[in-house]
């Protein structure tokens, strides 16, 4: 709030002072009322959560369930920072708009409903405004749940942001409350046409039976699906957003005997969870999974590039189970993280090359949409980020990962018909290739220079080089 100076007139000063005291007392009373035990505090909230925010973008007429290749906003993103840096990112994204995911709570968004029936969408509004400013397709992931829905405290100052609390699922008696919140979000942002229900089955583990609580998740999913379709039957909804974990190929316990390869064997408990959801869902407009190319023990088998063939195998398996539904990868990882969940061990050249191989693997398996989990930092170095941090006026500059993602999305949008191109026999083990009738993506999987003959042309490639050819 803008501050006002004192008035120099004596009589006016006394009146102003008395009014100021009265206002202060009133403010104190309101604060006390808002923080009484059991009330939890409602400061900064309102009851009109479903009021349309801002100026919604107009979705294209041909917008369908396949949105293409994009990224997810995490704790830090380009919606905040130096104005010059933010505008730099907005301009770059505007040149090649990308689909963008934002969660409703966490990963940059505050608690959307800290008290039942009282809403706070300040951070969410800012993220949606950013997506609108870049011309991107907004996607909302409906996770996570306010504390009062999962046995925690109610109130604007009582949100527990610990990882364990954030990853707790709503209690069954609050499933409908969560579905109602999803409907509120849909009414607030009418230009959001795609919704993903929950994230990675967080909180849905059945300890007693050592398996996923797929019955509980599916019940939540169905309630959310119905609530969103009631808002607008043309909204597009997908799940189950399972982590497609794979195990060491030598492991027998919990290992699938049918979905396996040199990269490992799928965890059968995850396949069982997917099958239950697929058979008992109220409906779906697209299917969502996520996962890594490495095993649950962080092994890249038989190497980091061959491991990306897992994306192809899993994609094909999912599409066989859900024929006719587009496949999304909500997250995908090719580089194991350290104890702090950081991925800083590879050079950026190697990182981009393996990421390109991962994108190729998903596309070959039939996926049409995937979202890069942008590991944005508030400041400093940012390995694997799409752009430099926006904390200074010189920030927000595109990094190699952005160039890869933007070019891949532009060259291979949904509906692309992929073609086979010739690769010299001695080059086949060393490259990954994806092509349509207009472009060819070539990745050198070796940490050394090679001479490759692709699509009838011979050329040199540097170590881990990613090369685009026009046809």
C-alpha cells in the first residue's frame, strides 16, 4: 500500500491521528478475529475463488488432447525477477510458444484454499499470467491438497511445506472437497483446457499390502473427472501420472516378466496400478505417466543412451493398454540425481545429447506430449535449466536445453508422421536419429568426434553433438 505523509495543520493532524488510532484498533480487532483458535486465520483470502482471473487467452479452435513438447514450472521460474530478464524469457517463449504445466499447490504456487471455502490464488494467478504472456498452452496439474483436507491445520499461516506433508494425499472424506477445488480452478482459468489429476500417486501407498492404493487414487480421479466435466464437458482430463519405475534385470521380486529389456524390468506393482485405473476410470482424454530411463537403483543400463529405449518400450505398452488415447510424459529424467536431488555431474553437452535421445525414445514409442521438469534456480549457475536465472537484468537468457526443446517441439508437433532415413551400418551403434519429411535430428552418443553418413549425407559431428538436418 502506498504511504501518505502527515498533514501539517494542527487541527487536521489531531483528526488524522484520531482516525489513525481508530483504524489501527479496527485492524487489530479484525486480525484477532482472523486468528482465533480453531479459525486458522483467513488474511489474504477471499470467497470468490472461482471468479475469472485476468484476461483469459482464446484457445485455438483445433486445440485437442495432444499439446506437444513443453516444460513444467517449478519453485522458481521467469514469472518473477528483474523486469528485463522476465521480458527476455517472455519474448523468447513467444517466438515458439510451448505448453507449460503449473501445479495448484507447491512448485511455485501457494496454498490455494488454506481455509475451507477461502481461497488464495496469488502465486497461481501470476504463473497463469506468465503462460498467457508467452502464448503457451497452459496445463494445470491438480496437486497438491490443502492441509485441512489431509489432517493438517487450517489457516493462512499454518501450511506445512515439508516434503512429507506436501506429498500427503487428501483423506477419503475430503476427496469431494478436492474435486470441488479442481472445479474452482477450472472456472477461475477458463483458458486452461487440460488438467492432470494428482502427481505420481503421492500419498497413495498401501503399507499393509506393500502396493499402490490404486483403488483410492481411482476414486479421487473419478470424482475430479466428473467435477471438471460438469464445469465444461469439453475440458480435457488425464491421469494416472504413475512413476514407471524399472528394476535391475537380475531382480526377481516385483519384477515384470513381460515388460523388460536391457534397461531393466518394470516394477509389476506399477503395471497393476495402471491396469486398475485404466479399467475403472470414469473417462480420460489422454493418459499420463512419468519416469526415468535409469532403474530405481539409479543404474543406467546398459549405458545412458541405450537406457532411453525404456521410454519407447513403456510408451508402446501404455498405448496398447489405452488405445486411441494420446500419451503424455508429465516428467522424464535421464540423469540420476544426487542426495540433494541435483543433477550436476554431466557436462551440458552430454546432458543435452542424452535428453535428445530421451525425446526420440518417447516419440518412437508413440508419445505426442512430454514436459521437461525445468530445474530453475533463484540465482547462480543453473545446470540443465532452460534459461539463466532472472534475478538480474542480464538473466533470462536461453540455454542449450531450451534450444533443444523449442526446436524439437517445432519440428515434431502432434500429428507428425515419422520416416525412416538411411544410416550407414557402422554408424548405427553410435547415433540416435528421428526424422519426418522436413527435418532430421541426429545425436552423437560418443564422447568423441565421429564422421557419420545419415540420409545420404556424410558429415563430421563433435562429441555428444546434436545436429539438425533439413530435408
